[in-house]
């Protein structure tokens, strides 16, 4: 192994150690009650080392916990051939709603919700993450609908349609995921609540998809648009 490779491995190990130490402390005592200096001391590193890996305390809290930020955009970009972008997005979001609500039965997830409930700073950072997810989804939809090789009907105004879909569809799923947090269901009831949330997500997003297809999408294909 080269010196560069060894440094990269050590850096990754240090990052993971700091992350795990911090998240354990946050879980035990709450996000707001644990200063960065205490995280550094518990991890056996300098405070500057913590900031070398994580720019803010909020970033440290969310580290490796937010695959959902990129997942909607990935669902659009990685959809199978022949599957419309909206269909792939709807299927992903419906499944995600059910999965997130089911996790309310998990002790670790319940601790995370408790952290969020107690900390305005974490609530604000979670909202920023949702804005990031929205922006990335918007970009993915624009790409899907402006691709010269697109084989589906596309909006006459892809950018406006992408902005509307990203904002409204993610707002719906966020509401369906966050509403069951307050009050938290008993762990044994989480599966039933998740099934209800999944069903409602399916109904709402299927209707939104149908409305968009019937009122916003152009009645011509991309090749036809290029020919005009």
C-alpha cells in the first residue's frame, strides 16, 4: 500500500471514529447538550481534527444518515429503460414513505426523533436537507425531460414542471413521514401506521402523476419536438 493510500485509510478511519463517537454522545444526552470540545475529547482527537472532517456540528450529526437527500434524484436518473421519470419517482417515494415510518419502531430511529424534537438547530438543518433534496430532484427531472434521447412525453416547459413536481411531491412525502412523529406511535403500531402512510402516498402521487400527464405534458414526443 502506498503512503497516499495509507493516509486515505487513516483519514477515513478517523472520520468514522469521530462520527460514531459524536452520534453516540448525541444519542445519550441530546444534540444541544454535547459541545464539539466534548466530542473531540471523547474521540481522543483535537477539536480542529473534528472540524477538518465536519464543517459544522449539524453536519457531524447527520453524517451518513441522509441517503434520502440524493435518493429521489437517483430514482429518476437510474430508472429502467422505458419507465417514465414520474412513474419511477412515484414508486420510489411511496416505498420510502412506508420504509421511513416503519423505522419508528426502531429504538435508534426513535432516539433520532427525540433529538429533532428537542433541538431547533437540528430541525432547521433538516429543513435545509429537504431543500437540497428538492434542488437535486429538480435537476434530475430537467435532465430527464431535456435529454435528446428521451422516449417519453415531456412537459412543454420542463424547468417549471420539474420545479413544481420537486416542490410538491417532496412536500407531500415529508408531511407523511413527519406527521407520525408527533406523537410517536407505540413500536408495535408502527407497521400499521406505515401501511396507512404508504397507501395515502400512493393515492396522492398517482393522482398528481395523472394530472400532470393530462394537463402539463405535451402531446408530442421529444423526437417530434425536435422535428418542429
